[in-house]
């Protein structure tokens, strides 16, 4: 059985991450802004951040590790 899948013409990583965050927070952008799930793989990329910017931004609040198994 073949599945039909809609693939938009243009999609950016930022918009895809935003949509996933909204999905996780039941569509509430206010909840996305309050999110503190640092173990989420998308956390460093929220709000258009690159991982390097996120490390600078959050280094005092979180412990930065390469993967959860290294804790």
C-alpha cells in the first residue's frame, strides 16, 4: 500500500522545528517560549538558534554533553 505525502515546495529547518515545537506544546506558542526540556534534540535549534549560539546562551543554566549517554 502506497501512502500519499504532501511535500511543500519550500520548507526551512527553522519552520520545521517551529512546527514540531508547536505540536509538542499543543499549539501554544506561549508554552513553546516557556519550554525547558533541554534533553529535547531540537532544544538548541529553537528560535532560529544554531547549536553554537545555544551553547553560549544556555551554558550557565545547563550542562552541555554530546549525547545523553555521556552523563
